[in-house]
C-alpha cells in the first residue's frame, strides 16, 4: 500500500476547509442596528452551519464584537458568519457584501 503524498493530503484538507468556510458564510440585508444592545436585524438567506435552510427570514442577532456594527448601515448587503452561543445565535464575522 502506497502512502499518500503530502501535497495531495494538503490539497484535500485545504479544499475541505474552504468548503466548510463557504457553508458557514451567509448573506443578508441590514434592516436595523441597535448599537446599545449589540444587536443587528438581518433579512437573510440560508445559514447552512446552523441548519437554517429557509430563505427570506428576518432575525435579530447578537454580535460578538459590537464594533462590527459601525461598519454597516441599514440597507447594506452583508456577508456574515453566525454560531450558536449561550446567549443565542451570535454573529462572529460581518462584512459588507460585494
């Protein structure tokens, strides 16, 4: 039995990591920002890593870092990543969409 080449294994791991990152990224539109509470309301598409397959949902999310809210305004298209946390679903990454 031949041992797998390191380059082939590295390429596989890189493609797997890229696929996971793509599944974790969701898109949405900013509907409301509450800086005082550290929350943002987004109309968003599916969030695959949270098993949320519905399209067109509007939800309020906590943000991991309140400074993220200063990067966006109501009406902006955004890309984000969210995770389940003790305090509820929390956005861990947020950036303006392209």
